[in-house]
C-alpha cells in the first residue's frame, strides 16, 4: 500500500467495486480473482460481458488469462520491467495523455528518461513476453476510455512490491486513467480487514489514520485524547520484532489473531524467534501453529460473536454484528480493555460504537462515520464530516499529495531475491485457491470444504512433469534452500514450464518452509510469490 | 447485478397512478420500486430479463395481448394495469401448469415458509376446485398428467438437488452461466425430460462446480437447497443477522441464520452494496468453524511445556503482571503487539492504543502485509 500512497497520496483503491461493470478495459495484474476474490471476479465478469477488453499480466494461465485479449505471461519478479516497457511503448507512439500529465502530475521527465532504457528487446528478454503482446497491451490500455488496473498480491508480495505498485501508478498516470468513475487502480485485499487494520494504526510509524508518530502536532493530538506521552521514535515492524527476539533483545509479544508460525515466510526463522521470546501471548479462535509457542493462550471471538466494523478493499466501512454470544464469554475488544486496565491504563467502553466515535474524533478520513449512519449500508472513506456522503471515486479533483499533484517515480528492474539455478531450477509461486483460506484454521474445519479439497497439490506443467517422470497425483518432494515438504503433483496447464504453484492452506504441508526470507524493504512484505525450488519424484 | 440506468426520467401510469421512473428500467422494476406487487417466479434482480414463468404478465394500453413485465422496458406515457380478472385467470393457469408436476410434500419440504411457489400458490388460492369451475376442469382433466419421479441427489457436500421440485425457471442455470460463468449446469434434455443438470448428469465435483451455491440462492422452490442447513429449522424459526464476511477483503454482506445460539446457515442479502446477494463457497458454506469442537473456549496457561485451563482473571492477571515485569526490567521498547487484519477496526484501534498507552512503545504492527 505504500506504493500507491507514494504516487497518489492514499494507500487505497481509487474506485468502487460496482464501477467495474462499466469499464471498457480491464488490466488484471498479479491477481487471480476467480480464486482469491470470487465476488470481485463477478463484477469483472460483468464488465467483460458488457464488452470490456482484457489484458492479464500473470505467469499463471488463470481463468482470466485464458480469456484475455492479451496475456502477458511474464516471468515472476519481472513486473517493473514489464510496466516500464509498456509505458515506453506508449510514450514512443505518442499515446500518452499529455493534458493530464501536464496538469495533474510531476516528475514526468525523470520517468520518460528511465523508461527509454526499457526498449522492446530488453523487456522481452527480462520478462519473457513477446514484443507484439507488449505493444498490443500498451495500445489497448492507452486507447481505452474507462480503464481499470486491478492488482493483487502477485504485485505486492515481492521484494519490489512497493515499487511494483508505483510502476502501476506510473502507467495509469501516463494515460490519465485515474480520477473518474470506472477508471482507476484497484488493489485487491487478501484479508477481510487489511484496509481497516492499516487505516487504524497498528503500525509502528503511524498513529491511527496514517498520522506520523514523528510529527509533534500529531502526537500532541493523541496525547491529549489518550492522556499519555507518546514515544516519537517509530517502533519495530513485526518481522523486525521477530528478528530482535532471536537476538535476545525483545522480550514480550501479544499476538492478536495472527499465525506467523504458519503464514510467515522462512518458518524456521520465525519459529526460532517465537521460541526465543521470553513471554508470548496469543489470542485466537482456534489452535494454530503459533498458539503452540504461547505462554498464555486467550480465546478469541469469531466475527459472529461480536459487534464492530470491517473496512473492505474499496474503503467501505461496514458493520459486523453479533449473532451469537462469545463462546468463551468475552469479545476481543473487551479482552484488550480488561488487560489494559490491569496494566494500569484503564480502558472502558460500553459498546464498540463508542470506540468508533473515538476513532472518528481522531481520524479525519473516518470523521463522519458512526454506527447509525452505516446501519443499512457502509460508507466509503474519506468521510470527514457527519453530512459527508463518503467517496466512491478518489482524486476526481486533486491527488492527496502536497500540491495536489501525483508523482511519477522512475524505477529499475531488480527481479526476485532468489532466482532459479542448477540446483533449484524451478520458481515456486504461492497463493490461494478459492475453497480454502490462508492457514486453513477456519476452512480446514468446514467439513464440506475439507471433503472436496482434502490436501495440498503442487501445480506443475505437463512438460516439467514429464521431464521429471512425475505422473498426475504422484507424491513428490519439493525443497528449497530452507526446507522440504512432500505433496502430490497436479499436472495442469495453469502452470507454465519452469513455474510451480503451492497454496499455504494446509498444516501438513507447510509451503512457507520453502519460501525465502527476502522482503520488501519499505513495507516488510515477504516475497511469497517467487523462490527457487527443486522437485524430486518420490 | 443491476441494469445500467441512464439519468433520464420517464413518466408512466400504473393502475391509474402516475409514476416518475428512471429510463432503462423494466415495467417490473419500476412497479416494484413503487411497491406495486407483481408475482414472479423466474425473476431475480441479479439476472438478465428472461420472461419464462409468465406470472408477471401485465396489460399495456395499445397492446392486444398481455406482456411480461420483466422483459418490457418502460416508455414515456405507458399505461399499465397489473391486476385484472383476465390477468388473474392467466396467472392461475400458469400456476396450475407448474403445480401439475409438483410434489405436494409441503409439510416436510425443506423450503416450507421460504418458498416462492408456495407463497404464490397460497396467494392465488391453489384450491381451485369448487371455487372456479373453469380452472377446476383444467386441473382435473387436461393437467392431471405425468409427474416426475426422480430420486433426490446428495452427490456433493453442499448442494442437494430434488429434481421433482424443479419448475424449470432456469434461474439456477442462468446465474451459473451468466453471473458466475462457471458453466456447471444447464437445461439438459428435451420437452418433459428437461432438467437443469450437469453435463452427462455427473455428480458435482471440483472438476465441474465451484460450489458457490449461487444456484441454491436463486432457486424459488426446494429443488436446490443447502445440504448443511437441511432440517435445521424453518426460516421463520431463525434469527437473521446481517453482517460482513470474515474471509477476503471484498466485504460481502450476508445473513447469519441463528437458532438456539447456533449459526446454522448463511443466506443472501440482496441489498448488499458490494455483492448484491452473491456469495462464494467460503462466504456461503465456510461457517462450520464457528462451532468447531476445536474452538479455544477458555484461557490456557503453559506450565512446564503443557497447557492448563485457567479463568479469564487468572490468565489476564498473569499476562498483565508479566508484561509489567518485562517493561520495568527491560524497558517498554522490548514489548510489542501484532494486530490482525482479521479483527475489527475497533479492535485494531484498541490494540494500537494499548501498546502506545499501556506498554509505552510504538512496537505495534499488523499482518496486512502477510
């Protein structure tokens, strides 16, 4: 999210999901919504049925890739080269939106100079995508009236994740495809409340509402509201806290509803950290790999057991309602209040609506939101005042950067942290399938889902399988420099030769034992989408 | 998911009252917006106009025959009648045709109390014999023909198919092919043998089905029902609680159906701004975990490598004193919290506040990046 924030001002999708029905071009990049976001895929399909053209950038031959007007089957990790190449084609042909660039952006000359280095020959070599497809993608995108870029974790889960997002913003800005209905950039969020969790400040360098902890006036506002002194020094990111645990410098962690011991990359490192930390408290609804390491486990309440709000990927704040009593007697928000009070900082709220009222008083983008207003339908932030209707389309007038201008940022291709070699010749891409969810702690306990998808399968192309002498559903070992797992192989043309795919849904085949420790230096997002593995027949 | 509406306003007259409606709407949509009731069985606002069930017939001035309101766009000056003896007779005949091949097992049918066919049959008084000589004759002679006698199919964990209860409205096949674009089912066979089914009537599996249950959500009868919810209660015995899905970041709304403090089923919310009644496999069928026997029901404290059950007071007392001890001994910079993009906004805010205020550091992060 840092990428879009850098270029445009806010780390958020620019439009409403329902606007997807009316676009005339969809550029789907690093996202497989049919599996990861099935209901968003329905909006996209509606757009396609209404006649929208389709460009898909994905190393996997997904449902959308099969139906694409242009499929950019790029090598994993070559996103920046791909996007620079497309921008270069647009500029060379004069297809850019000069008026938009002049009036609403800055830094164009730097971008222009940089992308010139990405001629078609070079981009074809770096990405593996045929030149004519790059040209066609550039032509289609730049000539569209209402073009949306929809991207997913295939863009962000790289060591260059932030830069990949910036590269997407560069492309949209060059064509002026922002600030109008059905025209913009949509980031698809993996988890129900990624947007809200980012908005509301469990982040080490910002207080709720992306307000920098380094700014004295921000601290002053929160110090007044909270009645404490706030440390001006940014804290540690979760991965850094874990690093410090291993070094013996970090002593106590409270983990709320997260499972780093299964879902973080390079699990041996994570598990070493969780073992090393002196006192670990984990609150969760179900036992996970992480709860094994806890000194105290606190029961969590599921979404059915509490009141509150989630903010979705289009910035819509919507109600979560208590349908049944918390099974363990307390909702998570009550537990935090009680713990805080016991530690000498009293917190008391009668209902989560009072917490939202406090949020609204401190966070401008949520300023006009309260439970009464979102009783029937959620509101999309920014919603600064009680009479503001919310915002369906961002940046119709100004970008939320200083001066109101969006910024072009010149970028270079870096590639993945770990590339295939003789010893580990395949690229492993990890991701989701539709039926399961993340660590599988929830869907793995849904009997019907377990019945239809009981186990992990390695998706491998027929070419690679035959070279390795592997048959469909035969057992194989997948290993990387960090670990090994045993799974069955599924031969499918969804994988291109050289690439294989695993999910991370199954506790008995922990694919994150394989993934690398490379991370985006800005956000700390791990490079889940690319690491080198070898495959052996068992 | 809604038709494209242009901003232009059109004036029409329905049953002698004047309505101002947005152009691009159908007669049915315009009437329903104005709370004028028109019966339908094949209509679902998520689908494109179809005109199959013939129950939504209306009289339009200037047309010699009744028109299906769901496929007729409104036009300036249109004069429409939605209720008349002739329309009632036509609707009853259509209903009689549908019911002539429908099992009357309503007392133990899964859909009773939530069945569109049952509701419309009740409204139009399906006890025609005696009340209306002409319809009685229709039923007893012409319509007392062959009936389907096909077995119920439970060939997958989620969707039960009772073909005998199908009225061939094609809502299931249309939502599968036009909205989901999964192509799992289509109308197979010809004439009396027509049925919505999979290719070669194979069992549903991941090879041919996404198990999103969209077909179930649109079925107006009990032909398609949620297998997991069967026998768990009538709709009117359950509390419907509107909420937001806990899985991905799309933000779909739906109703949790609760009976005896248990979530027994998920049903669609057609007014939801994001999903408009649509759901995927996880949203519709991924709720078992709520009542999983594996749920952590009580705080647990680890002693000598083993977890022991504890009360909330014991556990929170221990956590508070241990964190205080670490803060006092090593400084607040050595203690922190991981928040969760699975939890609510309010909880994320509170955890951020807790670490800043009760711990005294900025060591708080979420798993948004993971």
